[in-house]
C-alpha cells in the first residue's frame, strides 16, 4: 500500500492542508482578508485539501490494488530458442 499513488497524493494533500490551516490561524492579517473579501482563504483551502487528502487515503484503504496471480510456468531466465 505504500507505493500506491493514492497514498502519496493523499498524504501530500493532507500535509499541505494542515500547513495552510495553521498558517491561516497564526498569520491572518487585515490586508490579506481585504484581498479575499473578508474570507480567511488559508483556512478554507487547508480544510478542503485536508478533506480531499483524507478521501484519497480512505479510497486507497477501502479499494487496495490487487496484484494478479502469477502464471504457473516457472521462469528459467533462459531466453534462447528451444532446440529441436
């Protein structure tokens, strides 16, 4: 499950979302709110990214990648043509 792309994307979105929420809580100036019309966009974008990241992780957990079974013929590593 570690190398599933959904796990990596979910973890990155979750981390960035938490960073944005913390930034919105700690560093919220009146000038920044004036740019966005009175909305603390860092908090809302962070919450959205964290939710989407969590959805990716839940998706990867509920529907894991299924590796098809291998064939029953043994692999010998001999690529030469069969002799007749």
